[in-house]
C-alpha cells in the first residue's frame, strides 16, 4: 500500500462520520419527517403581549418524497460502504506489518492521526527516531 493511500485514511474516516450523520438526518428507512414552524400569538392573560411560538411535529411523507429520500440515502449508503472498505483495507495492510514497533507507529500516525512528536512521546523515543525508524522500514520494504 502506498503512503499516499495511508495518508488519506484520516480524511476518509472524517467523511465516513459525515456520511453517517447525513444518513441519520435523513431518517433513512422511516416514512415520517420532522416538521417545524414558528407562529405568533399572544399570552392568554393580561398583558396579552405578543410572543412567538415554535411548533415541532412529525408528518407523513408523500410516496414521491419517500422515494427521492431513499434514492439519496442509497447513494450515501453506497459511498459509506465504499469508504469503509478502503479504511478496512488500510487496517489490514497495517496489521500485516511484521515489526511490532513499525505497526504501532503506523497505527498512531495513519489511523489515529498523531503527530510525529506525540508518537515519539508514546513510544519513549525522540521525534526524529520515530521518523527514521519509519523511513528505514519503508526503504527496506519497497
């Protein structure tokens, strides 16, 4: 696996999180939607001052609206699956690394998004040592 693909993993994880949120917002698979409105009225007792009221409820969606929402949900779901497959492939690759130290460095760097300095602190090494170990392993395994 190329380093560019590994560098992309953090971005893919963020996108997966966003897609998951979109699916939840769509209520994918549900046939009702949340509707809201704002109305103006007055208090029922003196001084009868004007006030705004927020109304929130659920409404049955039309068949056309459900179909369109499900089409959008399907596209988002397909992309979500595709990105998770890429992330899984990267994790599989990292798990095949035989050197435990390098495997740990790769997890910290490409899965958790840690900076070199932080990785060095976790592993009781200097930042430059962690980079050098990684570079040496990459050159050895080209």
